[in-house]
């Protein structure tokens, strides 16, 4: 038995909201739903349950188990914890994600295969320690990729020096060899040395370690930059509960998504604790390549569903990944064989100065008012083969929440014959080219704007700016206005970005108004974005139909978590997941709203992207829209110095009865 994933069965949304209102500071009686006899007060915390995805290597079957956990006293049970199996079922016709142990075994099998060793000798390589084998999932292109077999198609690379572990081996792709591996039995079932493509020559600019990049000259004219917080940070952490300025939320982590932000709320003066979102995370990412040649056409990685963003996260290093006063959170998960593994310093929490928040100078008096902006950043970074991805949630003093992805790492490359040029990529070094490709990310935002526990009073409105028709209302031909459209059902809510109309979307509470009588809300403001540059019949769109639109809206459902379905690996079913759920065309006019925002970048590689890509940033913003009676930043006093890090008067009660850790 192989443990693919063990994760918490999260309690129902309304139960979490009820516990937030009762157990967490500041205690808000007004948030508790009321009955004739008074407020509904939770009597006990929900039972802890684990959900296991298990792969039976012998039978090639995948099953899902629900286990209720209960602590048993050490004196009676030898120190062990025992649980009770609540349910188990076999899921037919699926393959779960691959694991690091399978990657290592696949590499060993390929490097020990005699025909492969002979093929490498033809290319002048006898030392198998130089060879790098990256196992990639095969996707689904025909019945040959059906999940009746657990398959991988490795990509092959080769270093030049065996005693240099930091050498950039991705600089020498081995082309012309095709390998298909049966991961269940760890045997090679297909092998073909199709074409002898010479290995690219050793590029002197291939390495990225200190003293070796760009000809071996490192910058020496940069003076130290220190971030000092002598009074400590302005945030407070109790377990996984975070308070900063007027924000509070909880931090979670799953093997598939990585960082998860729970129970996001804003403490707004006399209005108390105002919920914004129940759960925020990145649930999927897809990287389709635009080169029709072997092997690039089938490189369409689902890095969350096929590999696991959380399982590929790594420890962060202070002074490099993060600056300032850092609070780190470790991540714990179950490995392939059932043991517990810990990634130390996996999630980073810290404050950042973010320039000017607002400023105005009265030109008559010359007097100016200005406030510095500060944000709280929560992040983690994962490595999936050659690429690195940093995932960030930034919280601002003016009520904004920013989602940001930073892309860096090493390009996935191909080899060139002497004198050859490829139409579908960029030549970045002698004998070496980088195919064009795209990166898509899916943020799942389970919203709860101004909703009390059990309330489902949200809706989504699309806003487009339109030019007024010439006539009596526009005699100067300069008029334009914002037009709103309520997205009433799921089919209507499949939407795309449109910068020509400044299109954005607002999640509104249908029962709460601000001081001008407008409904309170949060708006989603797109950043730069794109759609798949592929024909409608592209094979990877069978599994990634959710990429066809930038915005999807669904009513909350506990089992609707992943836009491509839970098992996208070798998935033969067309449009499973989000594209199937919305066919129900469920109403959205006043319900429990989940927003799925798909955003991406088209990467046409440059010479400057070699040997390591400078960070590219993409993302979007959640901004208050009529949410506050006045700007929440107005009552923040100006800093008396650059080192004034006080909490600006925000106070909260201590956690009651120590129930935080139990929850």
C-alpha cells in the first residue's frame, strides 16, 4: 500500500464560521445566529477526521478512506493513537499523483536498462552518474495512456562533470530517445532510440552558482540592506491563528495545494469582526508547451494534481527567501510509505514596507499628509523538476488582499542539430533552444463577504465600462459609465477578462449595506492574463477544460475542490471537474459563492532567461468595494520614524479557554 495523500477532512463551512465567531478573539455575539431561545452556541468541536488516498501497488487500485481520529491514553495503548475507519471505497479508472520515491525508482530503472546505456554510449556517455532522468506523467492522448497502467515518460539530461553536483544538467537535454516506464511494476515497456541528436556542447554560461554565472563575474558594488524591527513584528501568532492590524485568519497546509488561508476576517471598529472569505488556495496549475515536436507536445504538466505543490515545497532560508522578522511554519505530511515527514520553515510570514499608502498636499498651505503602506505576506515556494514557483498572499492596511505567483527556475529545453533553428522556440545557447509555453494557475476562493455562520447571502456582479452613445446624453462624445450585470447562474458566469472594458467582478452581500445604502462587497481585479494558445481539439484541453475561461462561479459544495477533478493523471474523461459541475447551471443570485479565477502567462523565452529565469510575477487583487463606511487607513496615525512598528492601537482579547489548538 502506498499513501498518496493524507489530509484533514475539513468541517462544514458553517461549523467553522460558528466556531470562529464564538472561540476566537474578538468574541462577537452579534455574529452568532439566533433562535427564539437566544444565540446558537457551539457545544463541542467537530470530530477530527482524516481522508486518505491510497494506491495499491499490487492490484493497481486507488481507494479513498475516511478515518475518525481519537487520542488514546498512553498507559492503556502503549503510546499509540487509534482511530476508526468510517468509510472506504475503490475509485475505478483513475491514477493518483506520482511521488518522489517513484521518481527516484524510475530514474534508477532507466539508467540500469542495457539498451538505454548503449544509446548513451553512442552519444559519448559511459558514466551513468552524469545522467539525469526526470519522470513526467504521460497525460492522456489515446487509449494507450489509459489509467489501467501507471505510466511515466521520462525526460533525459546529462551533466558534463560527475564531481560537480551543482552543475546545471538541464543545459544538456538528451533528444532522440523515447522511454515509457510502467511505474506500478518499475519496468521499461517501450524503448526507442529514434534519432542520434548530438548532445549540446558545454555552455560556459550554463551554471548559476556564485562565481560561475555570466562568465564568472559577480556584482561587488551592492551594499548591505538590512530590515530591522527592534520592537518585534506587529503581527501576533497563536498556533496557526494570525492577527495583524485589523486582519485575522488561520494558516493551513495540504500536500496538494500547499498553503491554505482559512477564515479571513477584518475587525472593523464598532461593526466588529467581518468575514471576507472562508478558504483561499491555489488548487491547480497547468503548463502546456507550444512546440508540436517530440517530446514537447505532450509536456502538459498538472503540477498540483499530478505532483502536489505542497509535497514539492522546500525549506526557506532567512536572508535569501525572506527578509525581516520572520515567523516560519513547518509543514507535516505523510510520505509514500506512511511515515511522517516535516518540511522545516516551509511557510513564511513577515511584514513588508510597500511604499506610499496615500498622500495629499494642500497647494494653498503647503501642508501634506502621507501614510506609509505596510503589508503582511504569507508564502511558500515549491520546486517541480526544473521550475520554481512562489505562491504569496499579501494583506494590506486598506483592506486589499493580493494573490501573487512568482515564476523562476530553469527552462525545459530541447537540443538542436548543427545549423538548425526551431520555429516554436528560442535559441538560447549553441545547440540549445527553449520552446514557447504557458503557465496557468487556478485560485479557488470560497467567499463569505459579511456572512454570519450559516448565511448564504452572496452574489457576483460583473462590471464593464461602456462608452455612451452620441446624442443628447453625450454631446461632447466623452461620456462613459460603469454597467453592472448580475451573474444569475453558473452557465452565465463563465467569463473572460476584457481590459478594453476594464472588466472586473464584485462579490456582494445581498443583505448588508454601507452608509450610502449600497451593498457591501469585495471586487476581483484581474492582473495581466491570457487564454490557452491552442486549438479547440488540443488533447490537453480534455483534462483542462477549466482553462477555457478566466472566471467560473459555483455555489459551495464540499466535494467540489479541484477544477480538473481529483485525479487528472492519465484522466480519460473529457471535461471532468469544473466544466462538468457548471452544466447543472445552479442559481447564483443569493447563495454561498465560490470563485475560481484562472490566470496565466505566455512565456516566449529570452536570452536573459538563461541559465536561470529572473522572477516573473503574475496575480490579481481582491479589493473592498463599498465594504467600509470610510477608508480603513484614515485612522492610522503617521509613523513618527522609520522604526515605528507599533500596532496602531489595534487590540484583541486573548484566545479563550485554550480551544485554539484543539480546533
